[in-house]
């Protein structure tokens, strides 16, 4: 056990060009990290800022700490152009048959798959994830797009239901498009967060306007280019480098019929409030503090291996990461030792190197905030242990930390740690494990490790979360619903549940005029 080491915490400069137009420079001399600037020019945000420049859309490479590219904020005129274009496109798209919608979704998937080695490095440069994880994210987006291309038509078919009040004894429930859906997305999975909302909305006949996180503008611009390269009709998807004030106006605009956000509690509260004030339907996918329960009959070594993976993939910057290890006393010591050993195997380094398994955090600010959280936890009585792994001399890396002795009055007990910080709890038995797991204000996902699968399913049913996996960290997939409860938000994404979030379930039936 040793004290937490803090290395160079100096933020890389974020200098805007005098004219406010985007600029780009290579982060390093590697050709595989360089993206042709012209190819990634966004359709909006290229003109002068309009004075409401409260969001700096700048890509800074988390490994090199160098600016990759800067983008100017959208002007008010460009915001109006985006709304008008999306509205006009939706009026036509809603009348487009399911076969054509599916063809467009499949074309986007095919283009993304074909250009996988172009799109994946953008993620690594924007937010630091390993190239292996970046490719996996691209592949996941392809699967999502194809799922909706293959299944949406059947899921959106009118349903006939019986009722004596209607002629013929039945009526229909017809899912009908709403209009523009405005999506606000985070940086941790820049493409996946787009795909899992965009695909169902396009399949349903809606159009989408995106406001992405300010530190992944190249990924946002890349997705806009993807839509163009795939031949998608103009206006189906629009990326906007919008300010906070512009975002509020977009939500209030009558042409926008729904709002979806993935992000923090604080952001969710603001956006959900704005949507509610405008009487707009919204979905919120917010934070998570997923519990990984290890029962006394579990395969401890395999559980530790999966736990280390579940906590540290994407450097721990995952809403459904296994953040709280809750281990029954009978196997606690074995698990703790095995878990430390697994974490110590992480290899930090250049995220473009396929041998790297532990990438830098997304920003200097993210690292600073996480270390301050650890400091608060220790000040309140927790014990912090840093796992010794070699870290590069540059990049926003943070060594993995294991927190123990976390009392219920410690702020860490109810917080989400969005990075490589593990909370490790010793509990007496299954009953206490469930109680500790459910004591979190979050309810996104969780997992249970046990040799008895039926027991695992029974324990999973008692967890107050939206998703539970047995003997694995969060599983999910393109064909599995995603969402949580409590302070983790509301609504569902993916599958038919995500497809039906922003449609009007219209009742249509015949009446007997002579009745």
C-alpha cells in the first residue's frame, strides 16, 4: 500500500484562433494518427461565433496533451438552418416506407464498417481510448444500425386489439413519428452514444439534431461526414456545435418534439427541466455506481479477473462500469488479493499501440476531479491504495486506486467515481450484499457472481437497477434494452423499447355510424 502519486496536473492550453474558425494540427508524427482535415469539416460551425461562445469545441489528445483540432461555435443562423433542414427532412422522411428507411440505415452501417480504420483513430485522438476499444465501439455501432435495419419494420407494425366499442370489435395502435429529436451526448463513447439513439429515431421516421460533448468535436464531425458518405438524405442528422443558450432555445422550439440526454446528474437535471418546461418528452441516461457482488460460492479468481476488466475498460469511464465490489466475508481476502493482482497487469501506454490496455483519462480536468474525490473519501475515513503500474511521463493517466473502509457517512459511499477508482466492501452474507448494493442513489446496472446460476438470477431480481448480469460485468448488446432507475435516469434505449420512446402510439378504429 502506498500514497497516491500526483503527476503533472497542468492543463494543456486551449487557444482559440483569432477568427474563431476551426484549426487543426497533428498531435504527433505518426501517420496512423493523422486525419485529413478537409474530410472532417463539419457542415455547421465554420463561421464566426455569435458572441455566445460559452462552450469551446476543442479536441485535445489525452495522450500527447496537444490540440488536435478546434471548431467554432454555431451561429444563431446556423442553428435556425439546422432546425429548418431537420424539420423539412422529417416531413418527407415520415412518409418514407420502412424498406427505404432500412436501406439507409444499412448503408450507414456498411460505410462505417468499410471505413473502420478511418473512424476508430478519431475516438483515440479525441478522448484517449485504446485503438482496440475504439474499433470495438465502431463494430458495436454497426451492429446497432443493422439491428434496426432488420427489425424496426416489424416492431413498428400496427397492432390490432379487441374492443366492443369499435366496429368489427377491434381497433389499431399505430406507432407514428413525432418530429425532430434533440440529443445531447457525452464523450466516453462518442459514436456509440449517437448510434443507440439515432438508429431507432431514423427507423421510427424522426430526424435528429446532435449537441455532442465539447471535447469530442472531431468524432461529432466525423459522424456527420459518415451520413453524407453513406448517401443519407440531408437533414436526417445534423451535428451542431451549439452553446448552452442555443441548446435551451433548440429544446423550446416547437419543431423539436423530444429530447434525449446521456450524461451527468447535473446536466440531466438542467436538460430534463428545460424539456419539461416546454412539455417535451425526454429520456435521461445518467450516472451509475454499479455493484459487482461476489458470493461465497463464486469462482473467486474468475470473478476478480472479470471485475478488473469491468472496472477498468475505457479507463473506468463507463456508466455501467463495475464500480463497487461487494464481497462476502468468506471469500473477501482471496478476492481482494486476486483483484489487486489482476489490476496490476494493466499496461498503460500509447493508446494507438494494440498492446496498451490502460489509456489516459479523457482530460486533465477529469483526472483532477477524480483525485479530489479520492482525497475527500480519505479525509472522511476511507483507506486509499494505489496499484503500482508503470505510467508514461505524459498523458492524463491516473494509477488505479482501491478504496476500502468506506463508512455510510463518507461522501464516497453515494458518489460515482468516473475513472479507475474501485470501492471494495466486505459484507457478512448475501442479504447484506443486496442491502449495500441497493443503498446507492443510482440504479443503472449490476452483476452477481455465484456458482449457482438460479441463485444469481434470484439475487439479481432483488437489485434495484435497470440491468443485471450474472457471472459477468455488464453484458448488453445491440439487441438488449439499456437504461436505469433512481438517479440513473429514466427511459430506455436500444431494441423496440428505444424505438417506441419517441413515437405517438396513435389509436385508430372504425365507429359504427348507425350504432
